[in-house]
């Protein structure tokens, strides 16, 4: 699993580089809190939980 994390980290770094080149100043992402490995990964590559905002959703009836 460590090799996969290294590859994923490289992909994130390259994506961030490309976004900066195109003028981006922030990245927002959503992660499912039950997916602890994902949360640990995003923390490990420098992302912090934003306690200032909350996500609101609504399922629409069909």
C-alpha cells in the first residue's frame, strides 16, 4: 500500500503544480469521513480540515 500512496502523492503534487500554473490559489475536496485511509492520506499530503465551512446537500424527489 505504501507504493500506492507514493504514486497518489506524486499525482496530487503534479495536479497542484498544474493548477498553480493556471492561476488556482486553493483546492477544495470532499472526503467521506468514514473512509479513514482517505482522510489520513489527504492529511499526509498537506490538506487540513476546514472547520469554518460545512457542506449542505438535499436529495430531490423524482
